[in-house]
């Protein structure tokens, strides 16, 4: 796989740390738990979208864009990082925020990522839940072209084959870290939503013949839908890389038992996971993605899904800024 042939804006603080979590390991009494700190990628408080935006923004420059259009949920981590890199590169940014949860809580509507979107200078429009977001972005692009602007559309989550290249890079980075630290890793676990992170990891591990399993913990779609979305994108990413046929269907695995009542809606497992990680490891997760991803990993450890002594890596996709939009979900936190 020759990644150097793809234009790239290098902004990620890489390699991000790979750290052992001794207190979480002890508390769960199962596998040795490690964390890949992609909350430390550097852009706009960090997160997994930074790696994707390296390739997407370079492609935008290649196409002569002066305006970026993207979309996400109200507390979108992707939107926050996209408008930040647009500001850094001197581009305008238009964000469509979909009301997926129906929450009327003031902090959810105006704090957290929404506040930072405004801080970075985004033009924002809120649209109802269930809106065809791709069609809405296309319509906005036409309107902007009519005003003489040159828009470039980035899909939700930055999840297309170009964006997924960011997690091919991460997969290769992980392989190097595993080899350097002498770790035989049994599984990489992370929260999976728009599919780009998991698709890139799978394409990277399989394309490099690393034979490292990836388990996505779903935060939105049912298992069959999620796995199909990830597989289709992983196949397209492998084809873009010139390793067509590298990804087989059975290598795409998602567990979608921890979504709860829906995308972005808090669960008791998420609250427990975020609180445990804060109090045992001093690490903040986010309430929409990594919180539910860790909730899944915790439950699987308790159920004996992983063997004692296995090395399991949790990839932290960032987003702790969104906690300020979900403070009500945590009630009155008591001191230790």
C-alpha cells in the first residue's frame, strides 16, 4: 500500500500514545487493557476525525475549494474538527446539524461542540431529524455555487474512501507500536458509527496482512446494517489503495447491543463507563461514541468474551467536549 501518492495535510500529532490501563484491567479482572489515545490528535481538542481530515482537506485544496460543507448531529465531534481545520486553512465552513435526539436541554443545544463550532466561525443550520443530509448538502452546495463560491462536500464523519485513508495510516501506526512494545494484540475495539474509522482500520490491517481483528461497538445502526456499511467502505478503501480483494466479509465485526434507545441518547452503561474511566484512569471519554464503545468493552469483559491475559486495545475516538452537552445525564456526581 503506497499512501504517499495521496495528497495529505499533515496536522495530526502522531503517533498518538498507546498506553496500558492498569486500574481498568484490575477492576475488570479479564484481559490486559490498553488505550490508543486518538483523543490526542491535536486538532480542536483532538479526536478521530483529524486523521480523516488530513486527506479530505488536501483533496478539497486539489479541487480548488474555498468553502467546506459537512453535516452531523447537534453535538457532532466531526463538525467541530472540520470547522477548525477550515479556519486554519483560510476556508469558510457551512455545517448542517441534524436534530437526531430531539433534546431540548439548553446545554445540549448550545454548549459543548456547538459552542466550539461558533468559536471556530462556522455558519450553522439546524435541520430536523430524518432529513436526507446528503441531499441537503448538495442543495446547499448549489446555492453557494450560485453565489460564486467553490464548495467541497465532506460526508458525515468524513467517512468515504478518501477519509478512511486516515485510519489506514492509524492501523499501520498501531502495528508499529505493537511491534515496538512487543504486544501480541488479540483485538482492537472502538465505537463505530459512520463507518470510516472501522473501515480504514480493517483495510489497513488486512491490506498489510497484519491479521489483527477489529471489533466495532455500534452507536447507531443495527448490526447487519452497520457491518454492511463498514464492509462496503472497507472494500472501496482497499481498492483505492490498490489492494482489491484484501478485505473479506468475515473480518468486519460489529456488536450493536449497546446503542440503547438510539444515537446520542444516554445509557446507564455509558454513564458507568465514562465515570469509571475518569476515576480509574483519569481519562475522559465522550457520551455518544467512546462512552458507549467502552460500555460495550466493559460488559464483554465481564461476560468473559475475552480471555484473561489477552491484550485488548481500545481506540479512543475523542469527543470529551460533548460531555458539557450531556451534564444532566450524569446527575449529581459524588466524590470518591
